[in-house]
């Protein structure tokens, strides 16, 4: 979503809530000057991408040992 700086000033609370769900680009004089975004969005996407990678029989301890052994 793209909004003007004036709209952001007028309805800040609304756009802060919206930024939790999607990126909000702020424009001034027709140019993008800032982006409101959820700082945890990328972390959630990364975590979701990891689901199902490890075999079902793998334990947390075995995964840690393998990770440490690779160092």
C-alpha cells in the first residue's frame, strides 16, 4: 500500500495497525521516502520455511550435536 505523508500524519494509528499485516510505503511529492513494516514478518517467514526440513525422528539434541560438529 502506498500513502502520502499527509495521510500518515492524519491517520497514524490506522497505518501502524496496517503495517503489522503489510508494508506501507510513504510518499512525499510523488516519491517514496519511507516504508512502515513489521520487523518480525521476515522472522516468521523464515521460521515457516524451516518447518518440515528435519526428519520426524530427529531429536533436538541430535540436531544440536550435528550443528556443533559442523563448526
